[in-house]
């Protein structure tokens, strides 16, 4: 398959980056000469749904790609904050990112926001999505089930251990709804 001159973007929260994400990056790089990995909801952190900071997620992704021998000259990592004005979101994305012709996202809301844009939207082809998904991994982390370690790259496992990620997630799950930031 001939590689495109332009790049493709992969957007996700990567809470945390897992082996399904890594496989998708490798799939995209088989077709495109460059990938822009967009860390969405970058302002969100220290919540049960978004326990890791944007910086922690950047480190997880970068270290995982280096560990997997991905040519980092073909990878651009950016982060994008959510916008209360959802219609403006794609304009913000374009201003933070180099140009791309295709975006990979399985998020139905992203599909809705992009339906009138001149960007091709592709559904990611995740392997074993039931296991390789952030919600499942966070649930395993919170319950101290070490199965999570088999679902993330070694680099991510190391970072989560260094951050005491299991304890962070457990604490967030038990205290979040009593915090002044919870919108229950």
C-alpha cells in the first residue's frame, strides 16, 4: 500500500495508553507517513474518569513508542483541551495541529462535530476492545487486579507504578463525589 504524503491524526484521552492504542499507532503508520497523536481532554486530570495529567500521558505515549522502536520522526504528540463551545472545538484542533487528512476516533461525539468538515473520519480497528480500553484498565487498577499490567506497554506499567496509579485511582473513586469539583 502506498503511503500518503499527508498524515493521519489519532485522538484519544489515553487514560492510560494501552496495547490497543499502540497497535493502532502501528496500523496507521503502515498507511501514512506521519501520525499526529492528539491527547484530548488535556485539562482533565485527577478525576476517576481522567486520573492522569496531560504530561503523564505524553510521557506514557512517548516512552511506549520509543520502547516499541517506533520511528519518532514520524510521530507528533500534541494535546488539546476541551472547549465549552463544542462547535469551536475543531477550529481549535486545527490551530494546534499540523495538517492531516484523516482522523481516527471511535467517539460518536467527535463524529458529530466533524460531520461538516473536510476531514475523513475513520473508525479505529482495535484489537480485543473489551480488554484493551481505559475504563476496563482503570477498573482493574482500582481493584488491585494485576491483570492491568498485561494490557499496557511495559513503559506505561512502569510509569503507573512510579505514580502509585492504583492508589490514586482508588482514592479518586472514593473521594471525588464529595469534592467541590464534582458535578453530580
